[in-house]
C-alpha cells in the first residue's frame, strides 16, 4: 500500500470519525481504480453528513464507475 494511502487508512483505523482522512482515502482509492472500496468510505461520510451536497456527489462517483447509475441518481 503506497505511503499516502497507508497513512490515510491508518488514520481512519485509529479514528473512524476522521472525515478528512476518510475523504482523502476514498479519493486515492478512486484514482487507483478501486471504486467499491472508495464507496464504503464515501457512504460512511454520508452517514454523518447527510445534507452535504458534495458528499452526495462523492457517493455518486464510485457508483457511476461501477455502472450502478440508478443508485447514483
């Protein structure tokens, strides 16, 4: 696991409520072609930020990458 990804994963493991680390980890996972794993983190963020438009968008991105268009809308 590359350095930044490992650091963000460690931060999330130590504190599951660390939003910035979770957000950055999800972004790195998307960039590395791992949308299913990114989706787990984006949905966790959505659970604590249910009215955040950027977080809803962030959930839609991996869903679209996975071909799950209906869920993304």
